[in-house]
C-alpha cells in the first residue's frame, strides 16, 4: 500500500512540476519596416531581375505530449496523501509560488490541466474583466478543509487566494494540533523562517462582533509587499482582566499571493476584497500600537519554532 501511495505522489508531483515549467510560445515579431527608394535623376539601363530569395520553410514545432491522467477522481485517501505532500513541500517552491503555480508567470491552463487530471473541476466565476476559479480540497482524517481561488487575467494566473482551517461536525476548530502539523510551513515560525521579517504587522479585534460564548475574533496580518504575500491568522482572542490574549499558534490561515515584484499597498489589497475590506482597514492597528512591540521584536519572538504556541496581550483600551 505504501509503495502504491508513494508512486501516486511521485507521479502527481512529476506532473505538477512539468506543468509549471510549461511556457507559452511567443507570437511572431512585427515585420521590419520598409522605406521607399528615392527616385534617381537619370534612367538606368534595364537589368535582369534578381530572383527574390524564398525564406526557408520553418520547421514545425513538435506536438506536445499528452499530459498523464492520474485518475478520473481521487479517493479520500489519495486526496489526503496528495494534499499533505503539497502542503508540506509546496512542490519545492517558495511563496508567492503555490503548488508550483506562480502569479504573473503560470498560465491558468497549466493549473487547470493539473486539477482536471486529478478529478477536480475548477468552478468558474466571472468578475468584471477577470475570471475567477475555485478549487476545494480536504484532508479527511485530519478534518482540514481548504479553498483556493485563482484570479486569471489575459490567460495568466494574476492572484491566488488560499484559506485553510479545521472543520469538524460543521464547526470551525482552532488550535488543532494536526492542523498545525499539516501547515507548519505556513504557521508563524515556518513562515518567518522562509520569508524573513515582514514589512508590516497589523492587528484587528472585532469587539463589536464576538463569537458565541463571548470570545472576540482577531485578525493578525503579516504584509510582504515586495514578495507578493499577505498572510492572515484568525482565531478567537480571550479576555483576561484588562487585556485580550492573542495566540497565533491557535489560528487558521488565509493567504493572498500576487506576482513578486508587483509591489502592492494595503489599499490595493483592500480593493481586491479578498482579505479585508476598505471599510475595515482603518480599524487595524500596527503591532507596536496594539501590543507594545515593533515588527522586529515580533519577528524575533516568533521565528523560533519553540515559540509557536506563545501568546501576546493587547489592552482593552485599544479596542473600544
């Protein structure tokens, strides 16, 4: 059984990497400009016409090899094995590359072909001027659910939105150890070790919209504009006397990814509507105002794997 699973994952990853390496053939270049010859003052004797050279017949491009088909659908066990392998290794690439698909570089057809080959049909939705496709995955034995949204512009993946959390008996579970294990590369220590210190860290507590039971939802944002990454950690904050206690290691994860080098502001991100709204943006506080530590101190506090479960406090007075 292990051999068959290993062969399945190996075939899936081989196809995924080969898809991401596909390139779109460039169209023909513009024809060179031609200038008219100036008329001569005196006639010249006729000459034998020189035959126009015939350009060589271009060699036809080879026909692409059909992509392998893994299965018309995946069994729950196969889907779990594939998703866990991709989550833990991210197909060997670094954010904002996701599962070997890089915003601004990867054609949507490459990603679509991969999803179709494993029995996942992306659900299309058209926004003004742009197509969106949604694909969902599960890790059934761990109750991990994941949604991926691909924004496509001019045939290329423009942005990727990923949301993952633990859902058990139709209820979101925070702090599940299997979730932290499955997504350890994207929990705080793994993410900080991979991407380094973020440019901005912001916090929002929705005191006006508590969860049942009285806990307050928080949104912790790590912003890497030059890398093309925004990570959001979301979970309940517990009230303790005059403080709210925020524990990032207990959170689920949302990511927004765009082309590296296409530097975006937080206002640009808000306008996408994929993370937070423009109305809520003024409600976020920089981490120094919210928790009394600057971005570097936050980075140093959480980049160490042993600190993944540590929490920090934010005063009630910050959140009216």
